[in-house]
């Protein structure tokens, strides 16, 4: 059984933060502001696995090395600094690393890791100047091939600008997952000449 490090919750949250589940050991994780100031939505991880406490990425992102058949949970917190209740949609989506940059997919595009990821609630009704928590569950299939996967947990708010134009704002937590084990790697189809 893993032990976890509880991260201190701050008034301002980060667009990309870090990780975990039930806490037993405690140590502070730095709180960072999203930089967007009052009138925004933020998201962060509440706690991190104790065995990753020295990994600076684990304080801001969901980072793990898991074996096939493993299930882990990470608690997140969504902050509303506006003067009214926000209806925040939370969901996993695909991501890639391209040219050295982590890029979250547009919309709700799925990939392998995002299909393994679920949130306890899909919509959070976050009161003004308050926070709500949700739980991310990642269930690695028993037949998962070894390799790295990337995804993002988005917290998204929709607004209406008038004239039929919808404004969508979102912020997220990056996910970096490495799958170990001895399952065979996926076969690639032969290329046509």
C-alpha cells in the first residue's frame, strides 16, 4: 500500500499542478497562482504520493509509473474566484509531447490514457469564492503495453458572449504515465510500398 503526502491547499490554484490519494504522511507542497487573478477558475492536485515527494513534477502534475492492472486515485480541487457560482466541467482528454512541449488536445479528443481515466463527478457547481474537490481514477488495463502516455484533466467553464458566440475557458493538470511490465508492445502494421 502506498503512503501519500498531503499538499497544503492555498487560496490561489494552478492551471497545471500535482497528484494523489488518501493521505497518511504529511508534508507541504507549494501552492502556486494561476496568474489570472480574481474572477477565474483554477485546478490543482490535493496530495502527492510519498515515494514521489522529491520529484518536483509530482507536485504539479499527475506523474506515475504503474504496472498493468493497477488502479490509482488522485484528488483534485477546483477553485472559483468569481462572484457567482460556476458550473465547471471536468474531464480527461488526450495530450502529446511535440517539439519538447506538452500539448493538450482541442475539445474532448481521447487517447489511451484518457480512456483509462474517470472523474467521480463530471460537473462541479463551485460556489463563489469557494472550492470543491473531485477524484480522478486511473485504471490501467491488465493487457496494457509498456510505454509512456500523456493526457490532461481539464476544468472548463462555458460562457456566452452574445450573438451566438460561446466563450470557453479551461485550465488543466498534466498527466504523465509510464506503464511497466512485460506485456508485448503493440504491433505496428507494415507500411505500404
